[in-house]
């Protein structure tokens, strides 16, 4: 070609068409408007597969959640407990004054050991000694009066009896005289005046005998009344003397049993009333420790259970004593431990009680019945105020309510499951009732549930 410039101008359009994208060219052929200059995205035909990542694409089908399981087995927990206790004495007595008086002497000090019957406090006995002397005199007077009355009664009886005997003799003589005069009067030997006189003498003798007998009877009755009365007065005086002696002996306040003086509020010169505490005495030969436990622990502490007791650096031992074990208002059960030996512990001191318990493990649960099945604490969740676990049943997590029988550390004994249940532990955060699960390899049989 002779004109190169003309040749270049003719080839330029052809080169532009050849450089266009296939999609653009197709659009141009079909008459679809497309302009790269305007920035409009090309249209993707319906049903075609998008190229590369597409955020609008549907998510892939959900897969089963991989979990670990443990087998619910019957078991028990051995736990250690610590409680605060108080040292008590088997005999702890507030010894009170049994009579009133001022304190004259205090013979011991707090902390001293005393024997049974030993004098501890002595009260002033001046007034009581005077009362005792008065009672002795009253008894002597009553005895003297009784003796005199008894003697006088005996003498009067003898005299009155003699009077009765004399009156009887006079009456017999008067009767004989009257009978003889009556015969003589019938024979005309005496006058009627003489007969009347003899009859009057007979009547007089009869009257004197009646009076003598009445005096004797009245004297006996008077003696019967007065002597018993005086005997009662003697008995009363003797009782008063005994009471005075007893009151005097009570001015010395003695230890009722062997022990240690814990407190001694009485001081010399102080006036104490009857019933006022003079000193407190405790028997340290048989000490015990009292403490409280929950009812669930009390059932595992039968009589004879060994205990460890700590007081400062001292390490002591003891055994649970028998007791009523009635829960108090705080719902705690009192337990008493008798200490071994005779340790030198102050009564009322606070100590630490340590003991071991076996909790749960009383059998397996079947059909939701109460039993002891051991699980990790991590397998137990809270749901709507209840304790629940998830059990793998055919690749599906089933939520079940359980009761906690005992718990110690990272282990718990629960009820409400069947022995052999595959319990999911630990529980994944996304796990829910009915979730499809698969058991991790090496942790049990692998299974997968549905969607």
C-alpha cells in the first residue's frame, strides 16, 4: 500500500473491537446497553453458579456437636469436715449458799482443785449459834414440863383412889346402920327420928362415894390430855433444835464433788442470800466437746465415731457419745464428743473438731429413684432453679433433673439417674436439650443424632 497513514486509520476500529471483553461484546451483539464508564455491574443470569465467595449463599447443613461423656456409676465421697466446738464438763455446778450470812472466810482460789466435801466458803455463824442455844433451852424446858406433869398425874391418882376406897367403906357402914335402925324401928326400939337420921347418913355416904369416883375419873382424863400435849411440845422443840443444827452446818459451803474451782464470786464481808451462787465447780476428769452439724452429717456420725480435736498446739482425740440428737431452731443437730484421757483444757474453751464422712454411695438409682451415682460437678448445670445434667441417648442430648445427695471437691453424688447413663461432661456452652451430639473418639461409642 502506497499510503501508510491511510492504512493505519482503516485498521484502528478493528483493533478496538478485538480488545473488548466477551461479555461486553455479547451485550453489544444482543443490543443490551453496557457501559464500563458508568460503573454498572453486569447482570448474572438466573440459575447460574456464582464465581468465588458469595455472602448471600445459604449456609451449609449443621453438624452434630462433639462432646465428652462419663458413665454414671454408684460411688461414695470421703470428705473431711471441720467445725468449731466448746469444751464442756460432765459435771458443772453452780454451788449456792443454803443459808444467809456474811462471808467470813474464803479458803480456796480460782483454779484450785478440791476434793468432795472440802470446805470452800465459810459464812459468819454468830446468829445461828445463838439460835441453836435457844433451841436447846426450849427443848430442855419442854422435857421438864412433861416430866412434872407425868409425876403429878401419878400422885393424884393414888390420892383420889384412896378417897374412893374410904368413901366405899363409909357407904358400907352407913348401909349396915340404916338396915339395923329400920329393924329396931319396926320393933319399937328406936324413934322415927333415929331412923331418919340413919337414912340421911346413908345418902351422905352414897354422895361422897360418887364425888370421889368422879374426881378420880376427871383426874385421869386431865392427865390423858395434858401429857400428850406436853409430848408434842417436846417433839416440836427437838425439831427446832435439829433445824438450828442444820442451819449452822450450812454456814460452811463445801464442794459437792471433786473438781476445779472455775469461778468464785463470793468475797469476804459480802452478805449472801440463800440461793446465791458462792462458787462454780467443774469436774475436769471427764471432759467433752459439743458442736453442731447439719442433719445430713449427723446420720454419718454414730456413737463411737473417732474425732480429732485441736486446741492451740494440742492434738487430742475423742469419740462421739450417745445423745438425743434433736435439731434445734437453727436446724442443726448437736453432737457431743467425749475426750480421751484427762487433758488439761479449760471448760468453755473453743476448739476445732475434725472428722471424716462417707457421703452417698447407698446404691444405684433406677427409674429416677433415689440412689447414689457419682458424677463430676462440671456435669451439673442450673436450669429454672433445678439441678440438671445432659445424658447422651442415641446421639441426642436429653436434659434430666437430678438431686445432689452429697458434694465434695469436684465430685458429687446425685439421684435421679440410671446407673450406666452416659452423662455429658464438661457441658459445652451451646448444648441444649435435644441437641445432636457425637461422642469424641476414645471417650465412648460414637453416635450422631438427626438434624
